[in-house]
C-alpha cells in the first residue's frame, strides 16, 4: 500500500491569516484541537486550524477556496447545504466532518463514523447482539448510533436529560436498563476544563462489559477512569480522533494510509500527551527517579510538595504541624487537580497523595500512574516528615498505604539500589 510522506510537526492556531487554505480544520473554537499535530504526522501538506465566526461561514463555503477540510463544532450540519454530494453514511447521520473540493464541486463525508467504529474495535468490545446505551442526543450521538448498528448491536437506547419519544432519561437508564452491556458517551460531560464531571455511574450496570468515550481531552475522563477501576474494557476518544483524521487524509489525496503508520501516529500522540505520575512512600526515591526521567525524556518535572511550598510559602511539614493533616490534604488536592490538566510532564507526588481518591482520579485523567515500590527495610524515617518521623510511625504508614498504592497504580515498579535501572523500567512500561 502507498502512504503519504511524514511531515515535521507544527503547532499553533492560525486564525484567518491565510486566505488560501488548501487543507485544514474549520470550527468556531479550535484552541485545544489536536488535529494539526495529527495531520502533520500523516503527510507533508500544510494543515491549518481556521476559526470561523458563524457570520462568515457562508462566504467561506461559497468561495470554495480550499482543497480539503475537516469540519467541527458547530458546523457539521451547517455546511451540508453547500455540498454537491454527500455519501450515504453522512446522509444517515445527518452530519459532515470532511469535505473535498473536486474541480469546484464539494463532496461531503463523515469520517467520525469510521473513527468511532475503529475505536470500539480497538477497545476490544463486541457489540453484536448486545444492549447499548448511547449518552447524548447531538450529532455525535447519531454517529454512535450508526456505528453501533454497523457492529450488530441488538438494542440501542439513546439517553438524554429529558425523556422524549426517542430517548430515555439517565434515571430510567440506571433503574430500568441495568442489563446494558455497552456504554458509548457522546456528550461533552467530563471534557476539559470540567474534567471532574461524569455523565453516569458504571456501578448501576451489573453486566456492563465496556465503555467508550469520544472525549479525548482529558485522555481518560472520569467515566473511563471509573470503568477501568471496575476492570472493564474502556478507552477515551484519542484513537477515534487519529483514525478519523487518517480517513479524512485518504479522502483528501485518494491514497490509503498504512495501518502500521496509523498505529504509530496514535502511539506518538498518546505518548506526547500522557503524563508520567510517580506515587510511593516518602523516601522511596520518587524525586530522584522523577529528575532522571525528566532529563532522559526532556519533560518538565512537577513535584507536588514543592508546588505546595511555592503556593503556601511553607513546607508540607510546617503546614501539617501548624494546621493539621486535613488542612494540608485540602491544599494537596488543589495542587493535584491543577497538575492533572497538564500534558507531557512528569509529576512526583507526596507520599500521602493517594489517600484521597479524587487525587488518583485527577492524576489519571492525563497520566499513567507508577508505584515506586521500595522495601520498608530500605526506607529511613526523617525528621522533616511528621507523619513518618520514627520507625514505628513509618511502619504503620507503610502497612496502611501499601495496598492503596498497589490498587491505584497502572504499573508497579520494584525499586532497587540502582536508580537508573528503576528509571529504565518506568520508561519501558510507559513506552508500551
């Protein structure tokens, strides 16, 4: 198969500065879009993010001054009247996200359908003969419905905040459809910056097999974190975003992109957006490992205890001594919540950060959690840690926290005397 040559990655939003946009993305607000980064890895074409106010959409579409574009919120339906041809999938869904200009005629497609279908399969979910709940009623809900039908779902229920002829409420879903096996979230609930929102509780569904969320920022929404904690197959929307971009490029240039290249782009995007989060006992070596990783991977390092000291003008030890541990944990939680929104960084946490589940969930939104597991005999109590400043206190803290560290970690890394060996183990797991 042929594929397009790779391009040097570029970032940044170009707003209406270039009259002749050959390829790109149009929408109303594109500040947090990953599309340019993805397309720059697909091929050597210049891909522009172009924000268009609603008042200028008609003029833009009538000018047809482009070769191929993607379309995002809120214009996936608005562009349809300007098209000369719409493929069957886009017609059924009622939305277009890819337009190709062929000799002055505009052809519309829906590659979101392709991307979502591939995401469901990538997650390892089998929809054939299954009961599926689709959360939301917007354009992406229609895409999800089409994908679920294509994958053979036996029953599809649309869940909305208000009941209608074609929808059920969230309350009805939890009460009357506990036997749902698959949940597809198409709502913006849980999307940055409101990353602590969750549209539905997975605990309500006894035979639930898996969850897919189209949101890709954060990488793991509250819904996905909860599903994975329950041991379910679950994945966020980054893979869908990459795959719909691949499909769009194939329409742009009428050339297939190799599967291996598509997977490599997804891996690159995921690695570039994910954080490495280090948890473990005080004195286990998190700070040292974090500094080495930051240097090795050329990433910025954030230490939660240091961030607390910067904000409060006092060390964690001083805050605990003066205000008590609960007050300190409140400050620590605020710091963890702020750091959780970052991408491509290393976060070294205080020993007790995992005591609050909200911190674990927040840090998992964009991060892979590594437990630096150092044997108790190799950890020494120090006077600057009031919660573990004696052998007895240290032992009690270790015994209480150890199962929590194990439960919250994506990977457990046995730490030995060789720091670089520990660093290499973290890198190896992270790359996989």
